[in-house]
C-alpha cells in the first residue's frame, strides 16, 4: 500500500520524476473521457491532472470567479505557480464551463506549457456522435505525432489498449473482492489504488496491483461496519474517505471519475482501435455531462442501483463539489429517486481541499448511527 500511497501523492510523484529523469515526455489530461491510450501509444506518459496537496488559490482567484468550482481554481493556481512545470503538455476537453474557463486561462497565462490540445467530445452517444469523436481522436493522434515527432501506429494503439485493459481487469478484480461480507481492503486504500492508476506507467501499476491481489487473502477482514457507496464530483483525496471510515463506515464501491467510471468498461481490441476507443469512452458509465438516451440520468441511475445491489450497500454518501453545475442537478435527481426507493442517502457539499471537518464528522456520524 505504501507504493500506491506514494503514487497517489501530490504531483509529480516519484514515478513521474524518474520518467522525466530518463529523458521521456509526460502529458497531463483532464477527465476520464480523454482516451489516454493514444498518448501512451506515442511513448509518452499520460497522467491525470490533479492539485492534490496544493493549498492556495490566490493567483487563480484573480482570473476565475469565486463561483467557479474549487477544483478548477486549485488546479489553475498550481499551474500559475509552476506546479506543473514538469509536464510537457496538456490535453483538455469541453467537460464543463468551469474546467473550460480554467483551460483558457492556463493556455494564455502559463507559457511554460509547450503543447496544448483541446478535444471536442460530444454530449451524445449515437452513431453521429461516435463518428465525430473518431475524427477528434485522429486529430489528437496527428497533433501528438507532429509536436513530439513520434509515430502512433494502429498496432501501437492496439498494444496500449490491451495494456490498459489489463489495468481495467485488475481493478475490476480488486472491486470484486469488496463485494464480500468482510472485505480485506478499505475504501481509503481503494481510492489510493485507483488514483495511483492515473498517475504512473501502466506497466508498473499492473505489476504492483497483481502482487497486491496475490497478498490480499493474507490481510485481516473488515467486519461489522455499515457498507457505503460514494457518488459524486471529482474526488482524488483518499483522506476524505478516511474521515468517513474513521467514524465507523466502510466504503465498498463508488460512482466516481477516479473510481469505477475510470475503468469499469473495457474497449474491444479486435478491429479498428480508434473506433473501439471512441465507442468505449462515449458509451461508458456516464457522468452528468452526457445528455442523450444513451447517457442520461436513467442510465446513471441503473448503474448506481446495480452497484447498490451487487455490493450490498447500506447507505450512499453523495459528495458534491460546491458550485458544480452538473452534479448539483444530479444531486437533486438522485436524492429524489433514492428516497422514493428507500435508499438511505447522505448529502455532503464540499470544496476541493478537505475542509469543514467538524461539521462533516457530525453529519457522517449521525448518518452511520441511523444505518446501524
């Protein structure tokens, strides 16, 4: 676990530092909708951008409103203070207005970032949207090839996809162990592992997780705690989960972009690799940015309810980033539907950094008492 915790530490972690010392390139990306297999296929290390450990937004507050979500403000502030000067580039997309405006400011204010690419990812999942996204992925591939003087062949993309599928299979196997009555891994440890998967070479991660799974049966079982599911906005801070678990809960699954939405679905590798990636990323377990029948609330609701059933959930914790437009609307619909179904749900509004601990502890403790 210490290796996973180190990998999930503030960026750059030791793996990224070593990668750079070896003279190789690294590129940051926003959100689990970006097909980072394409970056990997170019011999470049992709990492998901995070401001873990950053404690200030003074510089970003001069460019973004206080009504912008704090994740956008903390990430931009870290960029403005050269916190990402180790990165050789950035890939972003139209995820939400907050992150879009953050990208615009990064582009014009952070001159040290030499390569920047913006993907236009559809909000729909139909055939036309997939065709659009295929073209966007090809444009990304060509942009990477031109700027970094690399060749990203079909065989390389297939190879990277197979490697990433191995990661997805290992993470799925890890989550399967959490379905048992007495799991051997906490939610805090699980988030450390899934966060690490986004920030180190997949070759190293797969080896680490394979070894961890072999040793997992030797760990002690965790028994007698209410089983919780985490749902909501970006959450890349394991200490947030630790606060919940230190009070007596046990997080056994999630619907998070640093969790199941990152790895749950697996692309085909048999035919056109770019088309397969486009289909996988557009039709995976959707976040609230998706709006058509293939990715609307009913699809997300089914995914969450299946999780609740399969992981034997006692209660749901909905953590919502303050001022997050998408998840604020999702919160209303989820609360309404879960109450109709009799699913206990706790609503926790939060900032990107862990704050307001006292109030959070009081509310979580009261919720756990109800579940018990």
